[in-house]
C-alpha cells in the first residue's frame, strides 16, 4: 500500500470464513452505502461452501491474519457470455485511501487477461466518486446509467448505478 504495508493477495479458502465475517460485519455505514445488499452471516457463510473457481474467483487481501479486502470475478456459465466476468470489490474502512482499491482492481484485470477474457463489467453506485475515479483511471468506461437500480439500505432509498466495462486488449 502507499504506506509500505505489505498485503498478501490470494484466492479464498474454506477456512477464511471467520476472517471474512469479521471484516464484513465491521464495515461502516459509509462503506455499506455503496455495497449492493446487506451482509448477514448466512450470506458470508454461503461464499465459503463449495467454493467453485470456475463460477467465481474470489481474491482476499490480508495484513497478517486480518482480512482487509475482498474482490471477485464472477463468470457466466452460458457459452455466449464466457468472454467476460463481473467484478466486485470491498476494502475495509481502516484501509481505504491507501491505494489498495487501485492495486487490487488492476490485479483482477491482470487475472482476467491471463484467463483469456475479453471484458470485465461492474456496477457502481452513481455517487461513489472515489470508486468511479479508480475505475476510470484503469480504463473502465461508463456503458449505462440505471436509474433507481440500487436500494441503499443505509439511506433507505433507491440510488442510481452506472454499468461500467473494460475491454481487455490483447
């Protein structure tokens, strides 16, 4: 990270459930405002049951034993959509503004390229300017503006989202 703290990035494993629960259950309302749906324990547990890297590639970031970030590429099983993946990322509040989101997003782009994918898509809340700036810096383009597409549990209202995409050049 910007401050020199080393972060270990690796695929998630079944035994990562407790660190993941600790991370997601301690996110602030400011961070939760930009995430698609709540994170009850059952949802987090579901990520660690029968991990199948052919459906999704979750990459976790650790500082020591503490999970501080999570990102994933989700793959569509339909043959006509196998050229692309859907990207998602969460960085714990304690580690935001350290360059980690940019580093991990680029890392996932590099993985997508190595897998032979042609495109990476994502959805981002329209007022999440920090994330949008990271995505634009890495080459993502806005492809759509979806009005009232994201129910914001923190604000108790619907928010707009942008569909963004990155075409992976050879």
